[in-house]
C-alpha cells in the first residue's frame, strides 16, 4: 500500500519538495510494523506477566541460547539482536553518550520541553499514547521511565550487549510490539487515518526526537557541540534505532539525513489536535498537579510558567499556539539572553575541562539524581502492558 494516512497529511508541499516517487516510498512505511518483535510478543501472549518478563530478562542476561523454554519466535528475535551490524563503532557510541551527559540539566530541559512535546504535535503519532492512558494519568512515572531509558543509553557501556541501555532499548521495542498488537485489534483504531499503530514512521520519528531534535534544542540553548560530537551522538541513536526495529531506510547516518527526514516528517503531519494539546498540557503542568501544599504549589506554578516559556521558544510560535500555550510573557525575553550568555561561556568551558560541571561525569550524577528521585524507589521495569485504555 503506497499511500499515506488520510486524515493528517498534507502532500502537495512534500511532493513538490521531495518528488512523487520518494513520498510514495515514504508513504508505504506508515503501514509497516516490526514483524520480528510482533511474533516474539505473540509467542509469549499466553504466559503470565511475571513469567514472560522473567524469560525476557534471562534472554538479556544469559543469552537466548541458554534459555531452554524460549519460543522459536523469541529465539529469532534475539538472534538478530546479537548480530551487531558491522557499522557499529563502540568508541563513537561512547563519545556520543558522553556528549549528551555533558549537557547535564540542559539535556533534561530539552527532553522535557522540546523532544517529547514535538512528538505530541503529530496528530496520528500521538494516538498510541492517548489510548494507553498513562501519560495523562501517570505523567511523573512515565517521564521518569523515559528519562531512565535516555540515561541508560548514554552511560558508558550502556549499549554493550550486557548494558542497561541495550536491555532498556530491547524492552521498549517489545512494549511497542505489544501496544501495536492491542491497538490493531481495537475498534477505536482508525487505520485508514493513522496508519498501522506504532509504524516505521512513528518509530523513526521517536529516534529523531531523541537525537536530531535534542541537538537542535541544545543549539537553541547555546550549548557548544563540535561537528564530531554531533555525528557521534547521531551514531549512538542510529544503533538505538536499529535495536528498536527501525527500517534501514529510516536510520540516519548523518546530520544532513536526519534534517531531511525530519523535514519530510514535519511536512506530512497535520497541525496539533486536541490530543496534542492534552498531552502537552499534562507534561508541562505535571508538577502543578502533583503539588500537595501551598508552598509546593507556588513553586510548581513558577516552574510551569518557565516550562511553557522554554517550550514555546523551542517549538516556535506556530506549534506553541497550536498547542494552546499561554501567550508570550516576560520570560520569553530572558531565554535568548541565556542562550547568548551560555554560548559565550561555553567557549570558556571547552578549554577548562577540569571544572566540576559541564563534564560527562557531572551530567551522569545529575541524571542519576533526577531519575532516582522521580522513580521514588520503584525501578523502571519497561514491562509489556497487559491492557490499554481502548
């Protein structure tokens, strides 16, 4: 099926920019999922949740060859993952993770005010999140798990075969497959309008949100990144994209390819819809909703204003207005000043590497503190869901 979902796409500009044939090839990817992961999930469907998760953990920890009761579909799934592509460069992956960790709190701000919100802007791509119910109902927990995933991917050794990032990525892929299966069976899923649930375009978009959009957001904060650091960071997420099941044609090998793919994704999306607005509001106002006393509520209200201001600056007025953000306030004028100051200070930090901040080690401590506080003692399990709100 070489067509795009009917409800949320605008093809004229995309065809003029990329050509009819290229857009048609792109359109086919809205209907393609992840057969290998889907088959693995289906083979485990009759097992109790605890037994299913224990089997996956054993495959990750010991290797599938040592798990005698693993179904053939699970064996095939892990057999592919164990064949590391020849282009994977562990040193570049390590450097890419170190670059992100060096960004510290700025990386966290970009993730929370730009990357995630940019994903919500997609009227078709946001439907799995809305139907899961988790983002509106349990925002802090979901954000904590997302942060743990990004942290694990970036830590030294995280993407090695036994690393926490590798395990988290594989489990996220299985979560996607489980959600895809449940949504495909739901009478509420409008495939003609939205395409296959969590399709290849959606998955590649997620990889771009955590790579290309992160780089763009750090640029907007004035964070200094060398060309090599940018390419290394994209290399890290190219490997994550491979592990998570993204088609080869959508795994970007350079900044130019990532920019082009993001442009095509953006041109074939409709404007933010009511679900986009609900998701963005739940994210930006999550602290306000969790406040339990007047002092906490006062702090949360101040942070909410900061969150909306930063997010508007990152997204631009068109998307921010489409999401129903408050109009520009005084904070809107302060953020460009911060960018200018940080861009100038960054040049100094680059030649003073012994300072106790703006280093990968300091960033790793920041992420460990933030994530552990958010998880509140309950580890991120990345378990496949039992049901959705559909």
